C-alpha cells in the first residue's frame, strides 16, 4: 500500500532529478551561446533564444534542420506562436529566433545531445 509519505518522497525525488537536469541543460545551452531566460521553474523544457548564433542557424527552423543532421531534435519556437490560419503572413513569427529544448530524457542522453550541438556549432 502506498502511503502519503511514500508518495511525497517519490515526488521529491522526481523533482530533484528533473531540477538537476533542468539546471544542467540550461547551463550548457548558455555555454553554447543560446540565451535561456528565465531559467524554467518546472516542467520539461527550456526556451532558448538563438538570435546570437550565426545567421544560418539563428532561427528555430534553421536550427531544427541543422540539429536534425546531428541527431538532435528541437522544436522551432514559431510552432508556439498562435496564428490560426497563418493570417499574419506579412511578418515573421515573434518566436522565429527561439527553440524549445527538452530536459525530459535521461542525463546521458542530454549529455550526448549537448555534445552533438557543440560539434554542430563548431562546424562539424
């Protein structure tokens, strides 16, 4: 039988693990030149500003395509811009220089992803 104490202990354990992964990913993204502000307080994702990266990869879509070549999946920020029916075709998405990064995977997978992004940014 699961008691409230056991459930609380498991919840704290999960929060600790995800907190560590969140801080790891956010710190590594910043070291790669991707601004993460604010650092998320929960959830599974970091919202990264790519604007300071080289022009050929400083939009969410361009970054997504290049990262995919390095076996890393990100989600372009413009996917989160609410524009039903694409009615604002006269201007780019306000989130075009952003991407969403997940810290849901295990730590080893996050480390592999960061290493791949580092290689990508170094032109590899």
